[in-house]
């Protein structure tokens, strides 16, 4: 089974991107609405890694990397989307089983029993 879209959004809501980035040792400094730091994906001396906390998105103007908190872990660790989702669910104390999308076959079976 797979995690529902609502479940994915819930996990993203419960994992603040700035906090996750900082937990990986990346120092961020606030400038206006955004946070800036050195990109963890390439060598640089001038911060080009930008995090928008409100939108939950990051972008590096040096290497072009960008995405959300799930994409950050995928790129940082070279893991799959599902592995990143598992890590973030654990971090947030969320049981992924409660966010699963029921399979179509199971829905058809349940619907057949009620007819």
C-alpha cells in the first residue's frame, strides 16, 4: 500500500524544513522571509542555499537543487522517496500505517460486502 497524498502533506507539515536542515549541521541565517546557508550538495564559500520556511521549500542558486523536506533528504542521503518519508514520519512521531491509502482491491471487496 502507499501513503495517501493527505498523509504525505501531513508528514511535510509536521517536519519544518528549517529545523530538518539545521539538524544536519547546516547553519542558516535569516534575511527577510528566507534563510540562507552554504549548500550541502556542493562546495561553496558564499551562501547560495535558500530555505523558505513558510512554503517549506529550498533552492540552491549555485547547483540548482531544490524541493521540499522530502526531496532534501532524498538528495542529501541518496535514498528513495519512501525511505525519506519513513524517516520524517519517525521524526514527527507519525505512524505511517494510519496514513496509508487503501488498495483498490480492498475497497472493491468492502463495497461488495455492503451491497
